[in-house]
């Protein structure tokens, strides 16, 4: 299993990934993305290794997944190498392809306690985390990190530390921790890093669609799409930019709602689907006419009813591409 990435390199030229996102990228969301773009690879929301170790209920809720999501990457975070190792043993039970370590999130409160991208300036702990994971599991271990904490001058050194700990893949977000999500991503240090390491390297951030990713990947192995994928599985289409019809959007909305019903209890799914329904239609100025119904649905039947109302109201435009219908 440790040679998973080498096999991917041999079989496929450039892979595209759905980047991890907390509170959104649950099983239903990943299934929705894969329905439109089955060629992509998905990374889960990030889960605390400590929580997985101490809560069987959590593990049983977040690790089971549908076959359509495979091969599935689980991203975990924490700062205690021993708990990472224990979490790996739990993750192994759920047919997961590999484990990714979160060393990229910049949230100040968590970084101050040496979680997430705080590990960039705590190299020895970062090394031990990857090393302990490799000892604990046969699953491949990868890391997602940033250009650096304040500057990018330590990127190559840090990446080599991870490679020496037997990380089998590295993803780099094109900003430092201090930059968080501001400024434009800088991919140049990532292109330079590729010359100094021997493991696959993925770039992440400010990639708008598959075509844009193919332009930016250059000497790197693969790329991830994050913000551009919000309620837009069509950004992964190889013939991008792809503009779906209103019919396609409404159909994928209902598919997403259906998968949430299947994977979560009724009250929770109904609360979660509301934000998704509105956002799928965010580019349409007329969505305000349906907002109240969209944000108060409590059953799959209600979701179907409001979608059918929209279909009827816009029956003449259902098969018009969205780049033309937006102004209507």
C-alpha cells in the first residue's frame, strides 16, 4: 500500500483533488462532487486524531463512506504523535486509501497551541508525527502544509524533514501561515521545491477550474481545487470552464439533498441542506424569490417541491447554459 502514489503516477498523468474543508466536505458533498466528476480524488473534512481515539461514536459517523468516494483520503490533525498513531489504527478499519496530516490551517487559536500550521516551526514534532504514523499503519502518509510560517525561506528544509520521516506525498498551499487566506497564492516556491524532493508534490489555492489547474501545475505532479469548488462540481470538468444548465444545477441539488438524507439523521440533514440549496443558486438574482422556502425545508419532499416550482417557473430556460441565464 505504501507504493500507492507511485502507481498513480504510472497510471495517470495529472490528478485533480477536492481539497479538504471543515464543516462542508462530508460524505454527501463528496458523493455530489464525484457524481459530476468521477475522475477526481477527495480529501475529507479534517478530524482531530484525539477525538477519533476517544470517541467511537465520532469515528462511526465520519469515517464510513460510499464506494463512489474511493479512493478516499482522511485528513487528521493534533500535536501528539502517539495519538496520531492510535488514530491511524482506527482509520485502517474503514477502507481508507491513505492518511493526510493537516499542517496547513492558519487559525490563530489553534496554531498557538502548536496544532495545524504551528507545526511548521516545530519541525521535530512534525517529523515524529509522520514517523509514528508510518510505524503504526501500512497506509501511505502524506502532509498538507504552507509555504512557511512568516516567510517561505524554510520550505525546502521543512519538506525534506517530512520526506525523511517517510511522508509519501506533500501538498503545499501557496501562502504562509501569517498570510492566512489573504493575498494571491505564490506558486513559484512550490515549483522550486519540486527540484529538491523525490516524493509527489501537489499545489493548492487560487485554482479556478481543471483547465486553470493544468496551466499552473507545470513541473508538479497534481493540483487541488478548494474555494472554486464550493457548490460547483463542474469546475472539475476536463473541458472547463464548463457552464451547467439550470436543469443540471437543480438535479445535482436534489442528488445532494438525497445523499444527506441517507448519511445523516433527519433534523441534522435538513439544517445542513438549507445552506447548500441557496448557494447552488447564488449566481441567479431571482433566487431571493425562493430563499424563504429554500432555507426552511424540513423534508426531502419539501426540497423536491421547491425544485419543481423553480423548474416550472423557468421551464423555458432549463436547458440554457448558466452564463446566459444569469442575467435573466
